[in-house]
C-alpha cells in the first residue's frame, strides 16, 4: 500500500498576554505527587480549534490556548494578594464562583490574602466608601447555597487611574473580574492602565451573562439555571391559558440582544406556540403578522402561549432605544406590556373575547441559586481562572468552548455579541417545536 508523508500544517494558537516568564515551580507539583496522581499540567502549545468543522476541513487553523494548571507559575503565593469583583446584573452562580476562587487560591496555591471588592467597580474607588472584605474559606463556606453575590454588584464605570492607584495601595497583584462584556472591557482597561503606570497587575475575567451572549464562549454560568426556572414559568402560563376560553399565556424573558434563554426555555417546555427573539424581526399586523396568526390559532385551539425575549420587537415600540442605562446599554422598552396591549386592542376591535395571563419572571430568575450543572461550571471556571492568573496570564477570560476551557483574549470580545443563527440548528429546533411560521413578515 502506497503512503504519502505529509507535513503537519502550521497552527495559529491565539496566545494570551503574559506578564513575564513563569519561573517558579507550582505548589501543585508537590500537591499532586503526594496523592499519587499524575499531574495534569497543560502544555504551553495546547489549543482548542475555534471552529471544529472548519478546522477538520482544513479551512481554519486558529486555536485558543487551552486553560488549566501550569507547571511553572509567575507569582509567589506567599507574596500574592488577590482581589475579586462582581459587576453588572445578578446571575445564578455568582457566589459559587467567588467561593471556588477563594478555595482554590487558599488550598491549592497557598495565597493567604484575598480581598472582595464590594458593589462592583464602585468598590475600587475608595472615595465611594466601600472597604473590601477579607475573604477566607471560613467566610465563603456556605455562600454557594444562596443566590446573588456576597460582594454586591453595580453598573457603570469608575476612573481607571483611581482604581489602579487603589489596587497599588492595597498591594493587589491579581484581580478576578466576574461580569459581562462591559465588565471585561473595563478589566482590560485596568490592565492597560496598570501597564501604563508600570504596575504589575494580572487581570483575569470570568464571563458572566445570563443571556449567554459573549463571543467565543459556548455557555456562560447561570444560563442553564435561568432556562430551568423559565421552563417552570412557561408551564404555569400554559396551565393558565388552557383553563380559560381564548387564553393567552404571555411570558417575557431576559435577552437584550440575544434570544438564547427564550429559545432554550421554549425547547425545554415544549408548550410554546410562538417564540419571539431579538434576532428575528416580526410584524404584528397583516395576514402573516403575529396577531392574525394568533387569531387563527385561538379559533382552532382556544389557547396559546407566547414567549418574548426582552429585546424582541423593539422597532415596533414608539420611543424605544432613546435611553441608555448606567453601563451605556440601550434601555429597552417593555415588549411584554406592549404585546399585551396590542393583543387586547386587536381582539377587542373584532369583538373576540381574550384572556391574557402575562408573567415577567426576570428578577426571580436572576436571583435563584445555581442548579447542579451551573454549579459544576462555576467551579471549573474559577479553578481555571486561578491557574491562569498564578501563571502570570493576563488580559484574558476563561471560556468554555467545545466542552474545553480556553483562554480568550478580552480584546476579541469587543464590539460584538453572540446571537442565534436563524439558519442554525437551535432556531430550526424552535420552529419545529412551536410550529410557528418561519417568519411573521408580510413581504417575506
């Protein structure tokens, strides 16, 4: 049999920034040798393809670095002070991440001083009067049993120079930032400001967004818990809708620019008839519009369930998009309340009785404790974040991609959000489950 020897194609591993050469042997070497376990240190050239299909087909050679413990570390644990900050909206699993960061730093690496900055980036400005909490295994022992964050949170920026000066004053070498894309952009700014001031500061991000919309990250913590909770709400809306003549269960779920929670909960419930997401424009009126389609459904089945992500249909609401929140995000109008009014007006004009049961569980979903799957994810994210930080890796976040944990340079997530592909398998599954039309546009 004739064989051909082929040289392996060169791979482009996108490397995260290092503060310098890691020259200290990790304490994990001794830790694992005592337990008779082969030390699972990550090779410096190990990577995970960004796009598996393109990589397998030879159309791409880009990989992210594999996250994990390094044999050689940059920071001396005995001289290291770590800080943790949680920013943005609440999300199931925040306390799990904080707890796992503290336990990994303390027990695996021997870091003895860990500061928890209170109320987001506000806590990094001493003028705001929120001194940091001293965190230890005892302080965080049971916080994973509760929703929210022991540190508190906030939105909005603070002066970078002021924050770096405060970190220098406290002697913080490592800062873990738990938050969404805005938080991580702020984290990158902190690293750049520290570099400008010639202060060695390692900044590692742990992506937190209940919407699951961060680029290059397959799944963020809290998302599965949110879908779990939303499924129960949808099932209740379905029960209410079936109990009355022409009942309409209307559920508004989180999802500013991406409809992953709405889509996931729709699939999990199996009782949704119409799923509305920001990625797909729709019309209310006309023969193919949502209201006419809903009318035909009620005439046949006498009930319906509609799930709308908060960012859906914003172009239909007068004045929507004219305001911004403290983080600079567009403040969306209430699509749920708007739809309720439009449905009532439409059916009243036709003298058709309709009974709408409107439920908005947004804050209830944000505040629950993490479910089992998210609890495991939180622990793994936190542990890999500590491994990266102790090795002197900075300006990166820990992401889950293709069931592997990778190092994603924060600069790459700027200026974009992950969204549902309307040609992809997730949305096709939603259409199949709901039976809704491919579009609610009249001129499609």
